C-alpha cells in the first residue's frame, strides 16, 4: 500500500483518540429511498458547528504544544470550527477574516472568545495575511486542508464509518481543497481496501479534479456554484494532491442543475436541509445511478450551514 496512505490513516487513529471528547460522533442514517441499493448518509451536517471542519481544527490543536498560539483564516465553516475547537481546548487562536465577512459569521466566530483580525477584501487576502502573521509571530498556521493533522482529523469520519457499517462498497465525498476526501479515503483504503472512493467535483470550480488529471497543481476558472464550500484553488505545495490521487477511484463532475436536483431531493424526500457541497456528493451518487443493486453506498453530507433565504427559494 502507498506509504502516504498508511501514514495518514495511522495519524487519523491517533487523532481520534485526541479529539473524540471535543466533537460529536455523527449518525449514519439510512435514506428513505435507496436508489437501487442501500444508501446511507453520514450526517456531518449534525456536527457541533454544522460542518466536519471542527475535526481537523481540533486535531491540529491537540497535536501541537499546549502553549503554542494558533492562527487561521476563513469566513466560513473552517473559521467557525476552529474557533469552537479553540474554546473547547482552551487554545489561543486568532482568526483572520476578510472585511467583507457576513456579519452573522463574524458574530458567531467572536462568540467563541477568539481574537479576530479583519483584513483584505476577500478570503484569499485574509489567508495571505494570516500566513504572514504566522511566519512573523511564531504562531502555528491552521490551514483548512493543507496540513497533515487537519487531514487526519477529517479522516476520523472514516473510522466512525467502519464502526457504524458492516460493509461499505462506495463512498461519495465532495472535493474542495481535498482534506476531507483524502483523510477519509486514506482510512478506508487502509482498513477496507475494497471500498471505492468517489470524489464529487463541481463543474464550476474543480481545481483538485483538474490537478489530479494533470498530475500537478493547475490554475482553473472558478464560477459561482451552489457548492460554494468547495470553490476556489489549492496551494501549490498541497499535501492533498498526491494523497487524493492515491485514494480516489473515480471523479464525478456535476453541473449546477445536478447539484440543485440533489439539494431538492434531500429537502423533499429525506427532509434534510444541507449546504450545496453536501448535495454535490449526492449528485455524484445519482449521476452514477444510485447506490447500485445489492450494494451499500455512503454519501458524506459534509455540512448544513446555508443561507436560509436562498435555500428556501431554491428548494420550493
């Protein structure tokens, strides 16, 4: 087996021991409609912050020296997850946010007692400033995905799946920076090598998918997408590209219409409101024909943090 896969899986086992009292072990829920086989939803939309991101942040914070300050940047799920992890673990954390941050998200992050710095017009500039501050102050920069301990924390989802299901033939996971799919994929390939890992890419923003195809990090266009949590580029030195390449069996690219159809199906048939990136994973499953006769498939619902007014307008 690929050495980087084995190493990542081992890190996830260690991370689970460290973080299990600081996260929620999310349920594995059977779908009302199996779409041809047994379909299960791993419901990270029910995680403490409404997203899987707290796992990776808690993994980093529990692995570092107790007196080391932390710094990160994100105006979304990662920032919220890191802030709650810092509060839970009593860690000093600074979160750099763009000046355009949604006021509700700013208030949520501040409510956890972390230091907040507003910098730049958009998240990319906030990230660059956070990385600069980390270099100049000695703080540990907590990347949303490009960190071995973050990847290991996301991989704890895979360990939970192995405990919760006797057999998993296929897992569908949305692809953004690649921390989630790489972490879970490494665990499953290490302990359940027959399980197929399907990466779901949004047609409007598919940096990791195109980089996997090219064998190197490539630039690509990024258009607006319902799966906004997976939008954007990846670091040129990303750890996730080789790991994702090693564990992902197939990439399925989905259009906005397919993501919307999955979002509506989850709302109307499964009675679950989720964010677009979660619907992206289901869209990939449906595009391949569902779970498959006699097969057990898992769709990773990565989060449930959404704009209420926008979602209501979409799913009616």
